[in-house]
C-alpha cells in the first residue's frame, strides 16, 4: 500500500510538473537604455511543431508571455532598424525574466519582395479582387489599371461590364457620384491604389442602390516608415496641347501616419454628334462639334493616429474643382426636293464644379473583432450657364436663349460596421447607415429680346430635394470543407420629398412629391472547390436604382435649337434581380453566366415631334428590361513572354414597354485583349484592344465598334523614375447606329477625338525606413495591421 501511495504521488507530481504554466517577461531597450516599443518577441518550443507564441513590447518596452508549459525553448527578438537577437536554448521550469538590449543596424535594410508585372487577380463568388500591392506595373492612372481587369471595357464612353454601363465607382467605400468620373479615371494616380474590387453581386454591406457593378477602389495607407513620396507630370496631344502634374507625400513616424496628394490637369477633348433624320418630307442633317479643355484641380489628405494596437482615429478630406468653358457649334441643313436652308448656331457652356469632402473615423480592431464608425460630409456646387444663339450665315431664324442653372448639394452620411470573427471558418457582420441629402437646383430661363435677355418666368423653376435613407444590415460568411457561403439582408427605409417651385400664369405655385420606400434587399453566394484548380460559385442580389437628383428636376433645357432635355419628377425607382454563375481556374476568372431582370427600369427615351421638328430626351420608367451575358476568359501566359488576358463577352439586352411603344432586343459579341510584353532594354509594351459586333445603348442601336490603345514604359535612375509613352484611341470608331423614335428613325454617330498621345513621368523619392529614431516606434506587425485596413 505504501508503495502504491508513493507511486501515485510521484505520478501526480510529474503530471502537475508537466502541465504547470509559467511566464516569461522582461524589457527591450536600445544601447542608450531607451525603451523600444512594438518589438517582436517570438518564443519557439524545441522539438515541437506547435505554432510559436509571441508578444509585442508596449510603450515602455515591456513584454510578457503567459501560460507557457515546462520544456525547452529559444527566443527571437526583432524590430525594424535593429539587429535581430536570439536567446539560445534554455530550460523553462519556472517564471523567467529576460531584459534585452538591441543594437542598431549599421547598413540599409532591404526588403525582398517578389513582384510580378501584373496584378494578382482573384475571383470569388461576390467579387473580382485585383491586388496591386505585389505588382510591378508601370501604370500612371486609374484608367490604365482598369484596362487590365478581365471583362472590364474602358472606352471613350466610360466603363462597361458585361455590356452594361452605369458602373458605380467608390473610393474606400465612399461614393464618387459628385465627382467627374472622366477626370477621376485620367488623373487618379495608380501608385495610390492598393486593391480594386469589382462587385457584380454586392453584399449586404454595400448600399442597395445601383443596377450595374460596383467598383470599389481601395487606397494604400502609408505602410513605409519615414517620409517618402512622388511627383508626376505629363504632356500630350488630343484636340490640342494638354498637360497635367501631381505631387504626393506620405509620412509614418511613431503612431502618426499622414498623406497628401495634389493634382492639376488641363486635358483637351471633343464630343461630336452627326444626326440625319426625316421630318415629313424634309431631311434634317445635323453636325455638332464640341471641343473643350476643362481645368481640373484636386487636393486630398488624411491623418491616422494609432492610439494603441487596438484603437485608432483619423480624418480625411478632399477638394475637387473643375472649370470648363466651351462652345458647341451646330450646323443643320434642312432640305426637301425643292429647297435647302441652313441653321447655324452655337451653345456656349460655362460650367463651374466644386466639392468639399471631410471624413473623420474611429476604428477598434483585434484579432477577432473590428468596429468602424465614420461620418462623411460632402458639400457640392455645380453652376452652369448656357447661351444658345444664332451665328452669321444662318438662313433659319430662332430666338436666342440663355439658361442659368445653379445647383447645390449637401450629403451627410453616418455609418457603423461591426465584424466578429468566431473562427477561421465563420464570421458575422452587422452595421447601420444613415444618409441625409439636400439639393437645391434653380433654373432661370431667359429669352433674347431686342439685344437684351429677359426672364421667361413660365420656363423657369426651382427644384428642392430632401432625402433621408436609414439602413440596417447583417451578414454571415462561413466555410465548410470545400464549400463557402455568404449571405446577408439589408433593410432600407428611405423618404424622398421633391419640391417644385414655379410660375403658372403669373402666380407662384409649389408642388411636393413624396416617395417613401421600405424594403429588404437580400444577397447570397455559395461556392465550391471542384478540384485543386477548378472552382464554381453561384450568387444572387436584389437591388434598387434610384433616379438621379438631376433627372427629377422639372426643367427643360435646349442643347441646340432642335433638341432639348426634359426632367421628370414622376420617375420611380427600378428594382433588379441579379443572378451569376462563375467557373474559376486556379482562382482566376474563367467562365461566367449572368442574368438580370429589372422592373420599371429607368430608360432614356428619345422622341421626335413631327409638327415642331423637335427632339426631346427624357428619363422614363419602362416596364421590363432583361440582360443575359456569357463571358469566357483565358490568360495569355501560354505565349512565351506575354502576360495578360483575352476573352469574349456575349450579351443580350432587351427593353419592352407598351406604354412608350418600346420593343428593343439585341445580341452582340465583344472580344477583348489586354497584354504586356517585355521588349529589349527592359522596355515594357502594353496593349489593350476590343472589338464589338454592336450594342444597345438605351434607344440607340449601335453598329460594330472597336478601340485600340498601347504604351511603352521604362524605369530609370535605380527604378525611381518611371516613363510611359501612351497612344490612346488609335482605333476608335465610336457609336455609329440608328435611333427608332417610334414615328421615324435617325442615323446617328457619336464620337470623341480620334487619337491621343501622352508622355508621363513619375519620380519617387524618400527613404522607406526614414530616420533610425523614428523606426523604433514601429514594426512589421504595425505595417500588417495597416495593410489589413487597405
């Protein structure tokens, strides 16, 4: 019995000794005995395959690793700007203290990063992710980057995906609806972009508004220690000499991270319209040419302060201005079998756009929890003055007109998003958003009378919008073996009040239209890994397309003496059901089938009045719209030395309305190629081209179209200087087709300038690691934490 009791106590003592828990603590300092915060302390257990434990020193340089079982260990201590120190193997049977002194490195640290000439592209069920962090592309602008996204076509008419325009662009999840997209594409520097997400089936975390894809541009935060930046300049020839310049600088020292960007550009552009139509027994042959050279300026900046490893606050701001003075010249020849007359007119545009945006935020983040609270305020003004007048040589008289339209927009949004990661395979998200929008559009219509302009009260009006949108959402992401699932619900409660103030036979009248909407918008996706390289996914989303604020205005404005545009305060939202099936190859997009069905789609209706010969455009709701698209992509890596994508997109678009006698149905095919090839002397050649058999752009049935762009780029001065010589729109047929008015047809061609050449230079400066003193305050964990936010 005594032997048994002794053996039992011995066994229990051994078990307790084996499973007893100890701690290791200490302090990390430099050679001047100053504490080193944010140093990495990694504890490795000898002979074990378990993941090592670790800790990060606090502001006093102190650290502590707890709950360590007995055994043999070694320790590794590191931080940027200092030599890594190792504590060799030791036995741990009790609590230990290791105070460490690190020596500063005496030579420049060089980080080894494997980069490719193309971005890393990954297709998921919800979105296509284009990661630019590990790419070595010599790109200059957002437009260049977008041309490398499979299936995205960037033309002079904007961005389209699967044959559908109306793509919504976000920057860090924030709207750009108040910004000039053409300028954004041309001037936004590619070096500032971390990732691009193309969400054709947006999840519940996105606003439900929109009927096409959402492109979310995620900007880089400054993850490089010290101060660094770049400057760029470009010159080109389009409709004349054009130029632009920009400057950016960023700094990350201690806990403070700030960035600022300034850009200025003055491009030269042109819009042409050729329209031939028949009114009764007369033929109207119109040519309108509209060259313009807008002046664009933007300045932006943000400051982030990391209170500690969990809490951070920040604020960002942006100012954009765009001034444009241009004259559209129109020549319309009106002829029949017996006579011919010519109407010569000009429309002088003076446009001034300004917007200010400020965005403070707070973020809490741990390994399992993330809370983001932010406020976004936008103040936007858009002042336009149009003067439409007859010019010398015209044989057709008309009354000169002037339109003064001042618009003011105030947008305030409040948002909170929370994510809880319960495990590697299960995540919950929830959030809320509140938006308050106020717009004020005042149109003064004036007519010429004996050399003076007088107010036409019956044609003038003021339109006010007061809109609030409250949203709640929840979402779940789960993985189980080869299966992945995400699903969410978004509830939106919106109230839009439109107030129209106008004169009716000398009496001022006010009408108010209210549009309350309470609706739930579901979204879901499921994917499965079929083999090691093949995957499949199916996704669905339900969305709303709200009318634009400008389209709700009751105004009527003339573009030229025979064509005008009418507002429609009776517009209602459109609702779309989207379905999509994807096949992926090694995570890359391979084959896609998409289908969307929209009720009460917002449609640009064009009608001709055969009595007055007037053409009027107006957005209306038509009953049905459907879209089928089939996409097949293939990488070009099988061609030696070539990197890129090619593919085809087959699209069917259908519009049906008995109310407006619309019956449009068209199949078309697009072929596109995006390729890069390294020429001798390290010159990179990039090409982007597309060809389409046609398109249905609303009521315009477009014939075949094509576009070709290419560029040559090279690095100099130890890769600090990048040079790019680009040739755009070298083959640009534009939109050539016909319009069916219902009571006649018209041949139409809408085109911009033909060719464009630009030389762009980008010079990068500064040190990645900055001064040694500042490098003490940060480490790679801090950089990775910021990267997670990108």
